[in-house]
C-alpha cells in the first residue's frame, strides 16, 4: 500500500479522491483542508505521497510545497489542477512536484501519478479436509 495524504480543494473533492485511491489499494493517512497545510506533515515522513489540489491564487502553496519537501526528502507530490498554463506547469516542475494531473482526468491518470500499489494478497485457501 502507498500512504497518501489528500490536501486542498473542497471537502467533496477530497472525499472523491480518498475513495478513488482506497479503491485502488492505497492507504489514506491524512486529509488536509488546504494545500498550505502540507506543512503539518511530520518531518522525516517516509514513502509518502501527497495529492494537492492547490489554490493557485494563493502564493503560500508554493512555499508550503518547498518546505514540506525539505522536511521530508522522500515526499512525492502530485498536483491536481485545472490549469493548462505552461508557466504554472513549469513552476510546479521547478518546485519538484513529481506529477501533474489536469482536470478533467481519467482515474487511471491519477492512479499512475500516485504510483502503483501492490495488488491485494490472494485469499487464503484452506487445505481440503
């Protein structure tokens, strides 16, 4: 399982994202109301993916991503956005964002951006009696 934090966007969007990620065998370990709240991630957190639906009008989202990545070297950040702006995309890449998922998106795009989760273990079979 991949540990995922969903941050930013509306409660409805976060609910949908959490459900889609759980359906694909990821473990949701956090739900943050804003993209800037990624600063609350404990320093040194390992093997964590943060899906951020950032408010691009809020300049704090950039600072928060930079600081969170400094605190957690292995932090993978996936930006969910509706923008097609080449400037914003370039800025996101410069911030070290691992993947950008543009709305509207196919579920497959989100899952690929977050990364593969191992398949669930097959059910245990009982030896014949």
